[in-house]
C-alpha cells in the first residue's frame, strides 16, 4: 500500500513536470524601443518632444510608465499640464504626472478598456512633453528615459530598451516637415504622418511662407543642421541626399544652400545631420525649400513627419527669413534720408 502510494505520488510529480514544460508561458510585453528624438529651441520658447514606442509585441498594452531625466536649468516642464497623451494613447483615461523630482518627471498613462488598448505591432507617440527652454544659447541637456514599464492588463509588466536624445538651445530657426509637403517655422504641433519617397526619386518641402524680399543666408562659419526620421530602418549602405535651396512654390527646386548625405547602417531610423553653411539667396516671392532624394535603386522609404520628427534648422546667422532684419547701414541710410527731408521742408517753410 505504501509502495503503491509512493509510486502514485511519483507519477503525479512526473506528470505535473511534463505539463509545466509543455504549457506555454506568456511573455512579458515589450517593444523594439521607447525613444525621444533630438530637439532644439531658442531661449524663452516652448518645444514639444514626443515620447514614442516602436513595434509593440506580447500585448496588447494597457499601461505605460517611464521616467524622463533632463537638466532643469536648460529645459523644464513647468506644470503637469505640459505633459499630454500621444497618438497611441489619446483615448486612454488615466494620465498621471509627477513633476516634483530634481532629476525630471515621472509619467504614467493607462487604460482599462479593450477597444483602446495598443495592439501588437504598433508604433507612435505615447506622450508629448512640452518643454520650456530656460537655458542659454548653445547649452545642452540630455533627455534620458528610464524605469520603463509596459503593462498587458493581466498583471504582467514588461519593458523596452530606451533610445535617448539631447536638447540643444539654439538661436537659429527651425522648420518642421509635414505630410502636406510644407515645413512650418517653429510649429511642432502638426499631427504625425509620413510621406513615401520612391527609389531614385525626390521629395520637396517648402517653407510655410515666401520671402518678402531677397533673403540672403550668409556663411560666417555657422552650420545648417536637422533631422530626418524614417518609418523603417534604412538598410546598411542605403543613402539619402539632403539639399537646401529655394522653390517657386511648385515642384521645382533650385539648389543654392548646403548639402548633406545620410547613410543607413541597418540599425537606426533617426538621422541627425550638420553641414557647413553656403551663402545663398532666396529671391523675393520664392520659398526656402528642402529637397530629400532617395538615392537607392530598389527600395522605397517613408519619412516620418509632424511634431519634431523631421526638421531643418538654419544657422545662427539666419537673417530672419521670411522678412530679413534691416542692417545697421540700411537703418542709418534711412535715418539720414528722413533727416534730410525734414531739413529741406523746414528750409522751404
């Protein structure tokens, strides 16, 4: 009897062990990454920086939490209302923001209903951070993500690797690319979208307003910079040419400014560029323009637009496009003309 009982107990243990091995174990929620792109802005302005997730898996997701660390003497989230929900979480009902830390801000966004859960394979913004630029020209702050938590609604919490960014305080102007083929000066509120650039073809973005008079961008040792973000990772060796120039407002493009080449490495989808300034003029009535060429002969690529996904920034010597500031010589000349006119009228009287 005791022997039979022992054999039965052993059989149960063996059976449970087999079942434990055979039963699938659900994996924790994850994603390719959670990221903040590089950004810049002038002192005294506000800049919206999206926090985005790429290619979610083992979901769907019902909650996301993260810490964002930054230098409060350079950029600052001054109020909890400066953090809002992103495109993937816009319908979620819970947004908790703790802004009391010296190192930065903690964000938690969640939803309790199935229809608004983030399905597997999703990519997009999960939160928007409206930073106030309080630093001085050329100061830099890291924007580092940590303590990332992804909830599947069943009690399991996973994570994803962070992709951090930097913020640079700039005196230049920035134009943010949108999927209507315009680039908007200082406007980071346009909705996210994308534009396909077929292989061996180009796409032109023009500024949201034409030059009011001939606007000349000087050299003076300053550089143009910017960022192009792709929906998918460009293959290793695939190249793209960025050109700055002007357009009459149609599909024409006249190269006049600097150029840069972006080269894929099979890893990253966000490409920052900086190129030496070249003196060029945007004629009155024409538009500052950016031309992006997909130099590959086989693959089409989509460029992410809206928010701060893709943009170009002029050098610090920007004359003030679309209305250039009057030079000191011009102001003095106008002043002399006014004075001469006044003296002539006085003499005539």
